C-alpha cells in the first residue's frame, strides 16, 4: 500500500507523522511512504534523516491582522493555496495513496482537502487541546479527526468523526531508555530546559538569570537549549553581564539545539519547557515531572490550554510567562527538587496521561478506513 503524509513547519507537526510512518514501516515493510512539506528547514532536516522521501509544495499561512502588510501576505497565501491545490492533485494521482494522513501545518489543507474530494481515506491529527485553523477547516471533509485529549470531542462540528488516540511519539522516547548513559555530572539532579527549536528571546533572558543563580548555588546540573539565530551567543553575553565566569561550571551546558532529546529527557529529573502538543506527548510518554511555561504568542492560547490539562492532572507546574522571572523560576525548581514525594507523584500523573500506543491506534484506524472504502 501507499501512504501519503502531510505535515510542516514545526517538530510538533513532523514528529507525530514520523512516529506513525515508522509504525506502518514496521508492520508492512513493503509499503511506500511519501511525505509532503512546505519547504521549511525542519522538514528538510528531520524527514530525510528518518529515512523517508520528501517533496515540497509551496504553502503559507493566514495572518489575522488587517494592516496593509497582512492583506498583501494573505493575498499571496490565497495564490499559494490555488497553486498548491493543483499540485496536490497531480501528486496524489501520481503516487496513488491508499490513505492520506495530516499531522498539522498549513500544507495539510490542500493535500487532505483534495484527497477527500477524490474519496481517498483521510485522517487529520490534532495534538493540541484547541483545534488549529487547518484542523477546523478540514474537520468536515476528512474521514477521521484524531485528538490527544479526551472530553474535547464536542469542540468539533462533527463529533462522530472524532477519535481520541493521543499524540504519537517516536519509539526512542520510551521510558525504558532511562539508563546509565545519563548526561550531567551524575552527582546532582539534572534539569533540562528548552523553548522550542527557534528558542524564545524573552525566556532566554530569564533563563540567563536562572543559570547565574544556579552557578552561585551549585544545586543541580542543567542543560539548556537556547535555540538558533545567535541565541547561544546572546545568552552567554547576558551571563557575562550578570558576572558569570567565562567558562561555565561542570554540569551546566548551553546548547543551540538538543539533537539527542530522547536521551537527555530520559536522564532529567525535571524539565522546563513550552507546552506544544508534541512536547506534552513526550513528557507523558516518559513520565517526566515538568514546569510548563506556555507560549503566550500561539494562536487561540493553544499552549496555555494544553498546559492547563497537565497541571489539572497534577503532572506539571504551570507558570505564565508574564509571571516568570529568573528568581521565581529558580525558587520553583529548588522546591520541587527538594520534594522527592511530589516529583514521584508528578511522574505518575504524567505517565497516566500518556498514550504509548497512539501510533498503533492511528495505523489501526487507517487500515480500517482503507478496508471500509474498498468494500463500498
């Protein structure tokens, strides 16, 4: 069989698709799998590295403002959408997929919309507690809408098409990987922090003060991913302004990006991060206590609502960015690391929310849809 995946833009959209594609590959090694992206940097990096073929179709999103720049940008998006629809149909006819699966990003819309019109089995996955624009637009066209959090089926116009599967996570995030190859000194608790592949300038300013306080106290090891675009240099400059030594103490690392995220997260005693759907799925898969600082700049407050689900269940402490300082963050981390009982409870709450079989569920649904449509 042939399977077409549409995903784009962020690791939060790409990694769930890779998890499902890997499960298909495991079950049916002779299947053909093709990814469609919008030509973004992470797509070009992550998808080929996982061993899958990628083609790109130019696509852009919509801006919600009404400035002259926004209007010009949205006109360009409409032109891209028309062109993308034509290219999507040509691609689908050439590849002849038995099913089309979308996991987020604007590129999903023209691909899944066209596939649905051609009566090919279609599924779209939403990793966030609140559906994004693409999911909303597709929810009445696709055969199934797959969601991560239970009790949110009524958010969609066609709840009978909604299935709770959880968010697929790559197999290397399995909790059994927590082993002796842990980074850090091994003598202190390890805290890991990251704000996304591109980082976050304001949060990096806060984390500089946080790191400076930890250098002075020496309470725990810390690995921080600052992000790209000179973020590491900016963070080191800020630390120097605060009076930190040029060479960081052993056990404190600042990186641009964490390539071996699964092993770093496995070794962590506590994780500080944003609250994107894919990150939440990784935390729950691994059963990791966390401090979630949701991005306030995401459409429809998606991350805030994701974090609220985990906070309510007891798996994480949620701090709004506007309330966050280096001092308050350092204090919160210190208190949690001093409370082994609470960390254990948080880890158990995270694990209870996990869906380690999400990829398997999605493949089962996909194969069932293919079978149903072949009998019609």
